[in-house]
């Protein structure tokens, strides 16, 4: 089974090696790990946006899971 690497951009963490059938499964695992991380570190969401990177085992960037927290526009701004 292929190996992929997941890392949180801008975080002082080592990349996590995972085995998945394909890049779609690796993406889903990256989303699950992000959810777990946010549950354990809710202040992380206050930083505005973050990115989880998924790479091949050869360190080739494959995709980014990007999540952003932005203020809602007021009705006056529309």
C-alpha cells in the first residue's frame, strides 16, 4: 500500500507517515487528523487560516487541505 506524508504547515511538528490506498483516502485522513488536532487545540482556529499538506513518499506535494476562519460581512457591507 502506498505511503503518504501529512504535515501541518507552519506548525512545529514532524510529518506523519500514513498508508492509504490512494490520494483520495490520504486526503480524507488529513481531514480527520485536522479535526482531531482542532478538538485538542481549539485556539489554533483563532489564527485565521491553516493548511495541511499531503505529499507522496517521495516528498512530492499532492494536495493541500485549507481551512480559513474569516469574519462575516455585516449587512451594511453588502
